[in-house]
């Protein structure tokens, strides 16, 4: 798994990769969801957030960050 973690670090560490990751965070995790959103949309939104968090976690592990 360490090898793929290093690929994530190399992919998302340069300025362009960091900008893409920030954009993904903005359109998922940092986005407010209406309280009247459908159950299906809420599940879809939750899955998107989980994917961005997973990417961030893999990058963190690849950098050797302690959490």
C-alpha cells in the first residue's frame, strides 16, 4: 500500500494537484446541503465526501503524518 500512497502524494502535492484537491473539497465537504434534500441525494453527497476524505487520508499516510 505504501507505493500507491507515494503516488497520491506525488499527484496531489504540486500546486496544480493541491488546487484540484482543494476544489474537490470545496464542491463536497465544504458545501452546505439543504435540509430538504432527498435520501438518495444525501447518500450520493455522502459518498462524494467519503471519497475526498479517503484521498486526503492516503496522502497523509504517504507523507508519514501521524494522526
